[in-house]
């Protein structure tokens, strides 16, 4: 028998995160392009980000036929949040008059690269990066390298850079509750054995 699920946050009703999800305004528009394999992931942080931001949209797929329309938002300049040698730090855009349409691929690094490969228009966007040295609060997954953040953490850091002094920290409340719930479900001993300090 399956558990009753919240139709909004897609969590089991007994672990619904909706009371923790804020409703935040942002000058920046966030477009999340989510790989289909992430949709049913227990820690779907892209969905949490979109639920908590009024000026955000989530589109699921690998090939995005509607990409030209999604990227052509009047009054916004589109930038892809993805590392590259020619990527500019987001701080460059903090003082500009025209707000950004921040395009964020959501998937493993390998799947995100595949999405770029399958969508040349996406791959051709000018790229931006986050400041180096951020430490993830995602204690359930070993980061592939320094500065590797979950999708919601990357969005919070990006928005706080672009819209300083506004804080987007409330977006992380449901994320942290989700992690605490996962740790509680697996038990402290298993958590320490698999994810604790080595």
C-alpha cells in the first residue's frame, strides 16, 4: 500500500515540507531544466527551489523543443549557470540594470552535460559561475569536488550574489528538513558509518 503523497511538494503526507517552503520574490528569473531521472528523486531540490520562488519555472526533459520561447523572456538576458573556461563570475551581473534569466540544468554532471549536447541553443548561452569555495550542506552525498552544491544551494548562492543584500536563505529550510528526515530514517549509526567524518 502506497503512502498518501502531498500533491505540491510530492513528499509523503506525514513528511510534507509545504509549511517550510517560503514564497520569495526575486528580480532574477530562474529557469530550471530538470533531467527526467531527477523527478522522482527523494531529494528533489529543484522542485523545492521552484515552489519557494515566485519568479521561477521548472521544465522536465532531455530535449527542450520549447527552448527558444523559454529563453526569449522580454526584459531579461539569459545566462547558463554551468562551469566553463569562459564563464564569468555572477558578481559581474550584480550591478546591471537588466535582470538575468538564470538557466539552471538539474541532473548529475554527466546528465547535465548531455542536456547541453542535445540542446545546442542551451550550450550556446553565455555561461556564469558561482564564487569558489562554497561548502554544501548536503550531508547525504559525497560531493564530486570542492564547491559542488545541490541545485537549491546553487540557486540560493546565485540569487544572493545577484540581489545582495536580499537573503534567499529561507529556501534552504525545507532542504535541511529533508536531509534531517533522511538521516533520521536511516538511523544515526548507519548515517555515521556511511556519511560521517572518516
